[in-house]
C-alpha cells in the first residue's frame, strides 16, 4: 500500500501544477485545451483500446506458443506497445508463418499508426 501511495503522489503533484497553470494566461491554454478535448480524447481512447486489445488477443492466438513475447497477456501488451514505439522483431513472428506474421504486423501498424 505504501508503494502505491508513493507512486501515486507525483500524479497528485502534477494535477496541482495544472491547477496552478490557470493563474498564468499562457499556461492556461494547455489546461483549457485539455478540458475542451476531454470528450474526444475519451472516445479516441475507447477506439484505440478496442483495437489494441483485439490485436493482443490475435497475437496471443497466432504466436503465443512459438514467440515468448506473446506467451501471456501482459507480454503481448508490452510487445505491441514496443512495436508502436518502433522496437519490434518480425523475425520471431515469421517462425510461425510468414503470411500470418505479415498480415498481423502489417494490419496492426496500419491501424495503430496510420489510422489512429
């Protein structure tokens, strides 16, 4: 419990900082923009997470037995987040089959990077 509180405390400090930004007109633009975009960001998050978790399940089904990074839910999530950041290994996935790896990785990158 203490680690959770210690880890959450910087988030509280950050929120107080955003509250202090309201006093400065130039900095208030950031908080006003986030407030106005909150609804759109929520809907984007819902769509993104739906697509992301679909690809997590698909990656576990396609590569879970052969590729260690897709062996469990948390590893598959981490592997797909790393792929979004540019760190990926298609060679591991190709062990399961080249067409499946190409389909999976190609459609994931198109959906996550280009469409979203």
